[in-house]
């Protein structure tokens, strides 16, 4: 749903990372998972990348957590499996 090289931000637009073709993120030359990249930019040991990283909604221009997209996919999978 998010195509490379889309840019993700934290909710306050302090940090940015580029989405790579394999689903990982690139930030300042380092590539890692959404969770590891989120932790690294904040100086933390761990991070829930699904809620930390946000995309800009093309319809509203507002930031939405990437977890919102994951919820849509899960709902679609539930309908297919039903």
C-alpha cells in the first residue's frame, strides 16, 4: 500500500525514513525494520514501528499511522477467509 521510495514521518515530523522495496526503512544511510529504525532515531532500545511511523494521506494531507493500513489489510484478509 506504500510504494518505495515513499517517505514516512513520525507524528511530529521530526524524523523521516524512506520505504525500501523489501519493506524496510532507510534513514541516514542505514537500513532496518520499521521497529529498529524507529528505536534508533529516538535513541531507544525498542519501538512499535506500526504506531510510530506515519504516512501523509493524499486526500487530507494529514499524517496517519501505518498501523491504519495494516488494519485495512487485516480486515480484507478476514473477509476473504470468511
